[in-house]
């Protein structure tokens, strides 16, 4: 992936997804899904809510409809990596990524297309 081709500057290689960045409580997920807006990608549904402060938090939802444990874990690993690389693009958002069943066959670059399209959408609004 060439960052100059997609308009997304990669995060520094030492950027970690700390606990503060993760949505971990069920109530947080529910709140974002209830109050947030949706954007549908080919393999991922993005549900997002703007925050007053500038921090970014995200969570993943990968149901058993996607596949078995091995497939779900692969999807989560790939989505977490895309969030790690692009987290500096999402100031002030709570974001829930919901994997569609098509994500079972999707590759890393397929998820990247969805994430890059979502970044472009967020930057426009």
C-alpha cells in the first residue's frame, strides 16, 4: 500500500492501539450505534459518532455469521491494523466497525479500500 496513492498518511510504526483508544463496554457500543451515523462499505459497516473532545476511540463487532473463530480473528487482526495505521485521521470520533459476512473472503487490501473511502468521507464532512 502506497500512502501517497490513497490520501491516508500512515501512522508511525511505533503507534499502538492503547486501551484508551478502544471501545470496550457494551454500553459504549450501544450508545454509538443508537446515536451515530452509518456508512456502508463493501466489507465493513462504519457506525460513527462525533465527540466534543478530540480523542478517537473504536471498537470491532465480528459476528459468527462471518465464520469460525479463526476467520473472525483474522478479520479482527486486519481491521485493527488498518485502525492502527489510520488512527491519526479520526480525531473526535467514536467508531464501531461491523464486519459483514463478505469480510470472510476479503483480504487486507479489500479492508483498506473500505477504510480509505471512509476516511475520505469523514474528511469531507
